[in-house]
């Protein structure tokens, strides 16, 4: 069949060369004049294969991703996965950029490469709630809720020991970093104040039960520096349940990214290098890292499209420790009540009703009223006198 088609092309051109009219040729062969003129134009005495089929593939494909880039994407993804590191499209592109690979594909192209090569397997499944209600804080608008954590001790060459206060806005995933050689009360104040100057003051801050955040177990009612800072600035501080770091899941996830993309990549030999590098990573993350939960936007783009007005500190310098005792405001401690029916507030225990067993409760400390109020499902179920010192 194929040979017959080729012979037809040769015959048609020969008849045209012999003087036969195009209309007569096309009528007898059942072909169009466009078909005939195509092969007349293709005919060449010097090219003996002029009647053969030719590929329709374009001579150049400027939008086509080079094979080498595809292979690098696959190699980097597998390498990150095998090291138990973040291995999504954004992490792959940052790794390729650090390796000096050019040209870098887009995130969309990288995702297509991963999908076509079946490299989208996730290491673990999505967390499934166990049925016990947990008080989740709002995260619809910028600065409704910040999650914060203290990473460290970490070490530079020398060695120089340091801690990094990492903060993430749960609505836009904007981050703020503050490295310090200590985790003293003054360092905590300076860390939050410095981050707030760039991110804005949030409505709520959620942290774990580190002493750097609540104060001292010897004086559980003494209100540590962070509690006082938040109360003086109209911020409600929330402490997650003990031994449940996943309740601060966004900052925990960010900390892994911080370890992988910053501490594991950047060589720093001095505190000055650390401060400059931390700020550079913060800016890089906020302006370039894209999140699926943001519809592919970067954190700063998500902030811009929200049209939210932010509130910033009025003073340039952070308050000095020890701050004055606040007279108003509230802070909250979330706890899971076990079978012993004890509510642990920074080492001080309170007995609670049996109906609260195996439930999450919110212990709200009202500074003005000097009361500890216990809530379950937003309904008050108990109250204790709580004189602050």
C-alpha cells in the first residue's frame, strides 16, 4: 500500500512534466491540486528520495525541556527522597539552583516531569483525626495566628553555638527568623520584636511549652517575658499540649525546610554571616517559595492579594527584660486530660471534673480577673482562683 502511494506521486509529477493539465491529472487520480502542487514542488532530480514521507516534527523546539534537565530533575528528586528530605518541585528547584544548573524549569514543568515519571509518591499518608475535638486557631487572614519555635542549639564553624527563633504566619506562610547566641528572656523579646517589625504584630501566637516561652516552673504564675510581651501588645498567647509537637505542624514543617535549605546549604563562620544569611533565607522564602495551599502564590504575593492592613511595633528597640506586670489580657494553655483528671499548668496541677477525662480543654488565664477558666468546646466548665505574681 505504501509503495503504491509513492508510485502515485512519481506518476503524477511525470504526467505534469509531460504537459498534461493539473485538472486532468487530479481528476484521474482522485487527488486535489494542493496535493499535486506539493509533490511538484518537492520534486528534485538531485534528490532521488523526494517522493518519500518526511517527519512533521519541527526543526527546533525552543519550549521543549532539554533531556539533560529532565534527568537532573529525576536524579535530584530521588536523592532528596532517599535522604528523607523535602522532595517537592520547589525543593528540587532550590537544589538545582544551588548546584548551578541552567536553565531551571518552572514549577509547573517540574511537576509534569515528576508526574510522567511516577515520582510523586508521598512518604506518609495524611494525618487522620482520632475523633477527639481539638481547638484549632483561625488562619484565614494574615497575622490571625503565628506559630513560633526555638531551633537549637545549632553550631557554626569555630564552633559557635546559636539558637534560631522561627516564626510562621499560618495564613500566608510568611516566615521570620531571628538567630541568637542564647535563649534568654531578652533574646526572646528581641527575637519576636524583630520579626514583628517585618511581619507585623499578630492577633495570636502559638508556641510549645519550652521554659523560654512560659518562664520558670519554679514560678508558674510569674508570667515569663514572652507572656508579658504578648499581653502588653494585645496578643493572645497559646501553648499547645505537652508532648504534641504536631499541633504546631506548620512551624515544625518549616523547621525541617530551614534545616535542609539553609543550615545544610550555607557555610557560615561568624555571627555576622549567620545574621545576614538568616535574613537572606527569610527573604528568599517569602518572595520565591510557592505553596499549594496558597494556590501557587508566594507568601508575599498571598499577603498582597489579601489586602489586609497589618499592625507594626511603634518602637524600634525591643522592650527590656524584665517588663512590668500586665494588668489586663488573656493567655491560653491547651491540655489533654488523662485518667488522673489532672490539669498541668507549667508544673502546677489542678483537679478537674470526671467528664473532662480524655478530652482537650483550654485553660484561659484572665489577668484582670485573676482567674483560670476552663473551657471545652468553647463552653466554660470550671473556674479557679489564679493569683498572678
